[in-house]
């Protein structure tokens, strides 16, 4: 069994033409890189109208993890796929502020329902 086989699995669901990525707490940088690759190469990506990054299970993001999710967001935006971050808890928001993330191109919603409604307006 190689290291990739032991990594935290990435849960990607599809509702209508929207993908939902359930982000998990992750302390391994290699796993984050594998998740980035999995999201950007997902088989339904070309037919999707938007993607939601659901941070419900994450309490804190370090600077590397923040950078990975920002790069995922920017990459998808370049492919004209809107991305919404949802279920951001105070720890994540604090991390984003502490590392001075430029949030002007990051869309966020409080709940999954709000995120879906926002994506419908954007697409």
C-alpha cells in the first residue's frame, strides 16, 4: 500500500449540475496536493455549472492548505466554473485574515443552501 492509498478520501457529490467537495481536516501536505489534483481532474468537471467547497469538517487551515484551496478556486474560475466556500468557521476565517489572503475573488456562503442559491444566480 503506498502513501496515496492511506490518505484521507475526498468526498465529491453532485447535485443537479453542481459539485460539492466535502473538505476534511488534513494535516498532510501530500494529501492536500492529491485532493487538488482530484478536484481539478474530476470526471464531471467539464459539465458542472459550479463547485462548492464545504469546510464544515475543518476547524483550522494552515497557510499551505489555504494556498491550495485558493489555487483550486482560481484554477476553476479560469475555467469559468464559479466556486463558493461554505461552512467557514471562525478558525478558518481567522487563518485567512492572519495570512492576509486576498478574498476579493473568493465567494462564501454561510450554509449549503445559500451556496447552491448563489451558484444558481451566478450560472
